[in-house]
């Protein structure tokens, strides 16, 4: 019993030790109410050292009474009243252009209160940090704004969509931030604003307890994998037993044919055994 507990604790520590910020849930814990860390993200991605984060929340659920509702990974607001939605997407399917458009629109409907003027609609930024270069132009950053086709001028409606390609991990400020997203050890982080929180989450009892959701999610995935493996083994075992039974039937048929004086060739053809197997049976019958 004690050995099992020690093994489980060791496994949990290994799971926590392997986590990086490209894990959606771990990123949430890293930035939850962590204004300094969120500020680093936004300053580096937007190239603006004057951004001051007022508040940051994770897993913000935005209800849409007319259609699809959404749960935003990270939602931050700065001192100018701008809102920033940061989404970590490891799957290419999770970052289509129309999803970014929808998130942008749902922020608008949520933050423009009844009776307010359209001019009071806050600026919004939807930021997708993607594991792969989903827009395929090998750029570190894709800054997307509406523009007027006829004169190529920006249409300043206050909405921005940004795709960050985490594959570009060079020695620029943005590249170092992307390196930090894949880093599993606090001491190796470039930005110290992340190090203290990672140290707390990974190497303190309180941090481990705080990450209960991550551990439960891991346990659920492991249980699912074990269940699938069990089903696979059961199917394999059933197939093995079926093959053994079929082979026994073939042998029984071959023995009957040989006992009735049928030739080796005839017995092979009708029993579906190999010639070597039939000859071995024949030798046993004549012994």
C-alpha cells in the first residue's frame, strides 16, 4: 500500500516536472492573477513596454444568449481599458481564422453594455499562440487588422487578431518568450517574472495542491489510455482464441480426411492446413 502511494507521488511529480506553458492548463495557473507575468506576455508580443496590466483572469466564461458561448483561456485588461484574450493552441484545428473572428466578436458583445455608445467599445486583442506555424509564412508573428482594399489604409475599428508562431525560438525578445513557453525548469527561464510562479507550482506542496485539476486531467487521460489498452488486449485475446479454435477445427477435419484414406494434396486443399502440417498429422496416424 505504502509502495503504491510512493509510486503515485513519484509519478505525479514527474508529470508536474514535465509541464511547460504550452500546456493550456499549466499556462492558466502560471498567469492566474499574475499581472507581472501577463504584462511580460503582452509587452513582448505587442512590442510595447508601456502596457500596464490592471487585472488578469483565467477560464472566463462568456455567455452568448443568441448563440455559441465561449470559455476564454486568459483574459487581461490594461490601464487603458483594452482587453486581451490569450489562447494557447497546440492543435492546428484549434486555431482557424473564423474562431479568431468569433472570439473577437464575442468580446465586443460582452463589453458593450446596454445604453453605451459604440465609441465606448474597448479595443480588443485576440492572441493565438500556436504550436505550429498555422498560417504557413514562417513569420514569428502575424498582426491582423482590417483594411480598406482601395487604398490599403487600416480601418481602425479597435479590433486586432494576432497569431504567434511558437516554432520561431530565436534570440529576439519574442523568440526568448517562445523558448520560455517550452521550458520545464524555472532556472532556465529567460523572463524572471515566470520563474517565481513556476518554482511555486512545481516545487511546493501548496503549488502541487493548487494544480489538482492538472493532475486529475492527467489521471483521467491515463485511465482512458489504460481502458483503451485493456479493450485492445481483450480484442487481441479473443482473436487469438478464435484462431486457436479454428486451427483445432482444421486439424480435426484433416485427421478425419486422412483416416478416410484421402491423399495429402486433397487434405491440404480442404482443411486449409499447410502441407507440412498435414504430413505431420499423417505420420502420427500411421505410427
